[in-house]
C-alpha cells in the first residue's frame, strides 16, 4: 500500500474513533478533501446562509448534510459578498463540483437562509428545509424530516420546538417557554430552526406573499417570522420526535452566536412584541 494512502487511512481511523464535535469536524474537513460523492439526491431542498469568517467553516456543516441517509434535491448556500461568490474558498469549490449551489443574495440577516430562495422561485414542488451554518447534523437528520413530511404533508415540521406560553392574553417572555416533549401538532409549538425545520410547498407560497415585512418587525429573528406566518396561515407545527433535539456545533463558531442577543439579551421578546398582532395572539389563545 502506498505510504500516502496508508497515512490517509490511519488519519481517518483516528478521527472516526474520536469523540465529540472536534473529531467529527475534522472528519468532515478531511472528507471534503477526498470524497467525490454528490451532495444532492431526491430529498427536500435545503437552504442555508453564512457570513464573515464563518464561510471558512461552513463546509463542515454542509458535509454532514451531504453524508445524510437522504440527500437534498438542491443544496443552496446564500452569501452576501460578491467577491466570495465569485471566488469561494477551496472547500466550497470542491462542494460546488459535487452539486452545491453558492448564490449571491442581499443580506437579510438570518432570513437569508430562506428568503432569497423564495424570491428565486415562481412555484414550489418540494418542501424547503432550513439549516444553520454552525451545526453538525446526524445522518438521519434530513431523512427523518422527509419521512415525517410524507405522513404530515400540511404541517411545519421540526426537530426542536418550544411551547409558546400565554398569560392574560399576552405572550410570556421567551425564556419561560419550555421545550416541547411530544409529537402532537399545535400552533403553540415554536420551531427553533437551529436543529432544522421543514416547510411544505403550499406554505412557501403564502410565505413568499408576505414579502419582506420581517425587516421591520423581526430582522434578527427568522424563527419568529416563520412561526408567526405559519400561525397566520393556519398551519400547525409538529416536533417529529418526543425529545427536542440539540446537535453539536462546529468548533470556533459560537463567539458571535445570534442566540446571545436574541435569547439571553431579550432580543426575541422585543421582536415577538413587534410581530405578533392581535389576530395571531387570538389564534394562539384559541389553540
């Protein structure tokens, strides 16, 4: 056996036997260099965005999606930097050769993970799954969402949700919302996109019709807008497993995590207050 190949196999063996996010990230980085397997298949469309320094690490997240039991029909990464789109990092160029789409978009903040996809389509024949740029998704991640969609085609589906809490006709602070512990659908289930969420084609049409109102109401809280839009349109949200799922993150990606402002800093509460109108609150109370 050639020395170089033996070294590669030994390196792969060490990474596979390692534990934790760091070992898996290293494995994904190495696979990015050597695999030629297409990133696409026959599953739902998967869309995500990244920005700034994270563009150097997003390939690790994308590789976990590409290694799934079901691969997306389209895998789209939206960037707001024309120079990076014109000349992506080598890691992304390798993925492009395997079917990744790297596309330019206006910066819509976290809404960039889905909104430019809506603008780019006149019709929707597949569900859309949103992903975060700093997660290491398991092999069954997309397959489980796709299976659940076949059984529940008219619901928003997710791996992780919180239960909206109301008191005296008002929405309680976000930090008081417990994680959902069942698979029962409800408008009160608030999908947290960090673990991935699936939106059915008919909902995408309604979501597109709402335009970019999120820029005024909740510019840094895509989960808020997507939940408000689902409740407004009469959709229930289902967590597909009784246990809310948390996945490991790509190392060195959490220094500027949005949740620090939205969850710990109260940003979600301010944006929820600006987004949820009386009619939607009535729908939640009725649920």
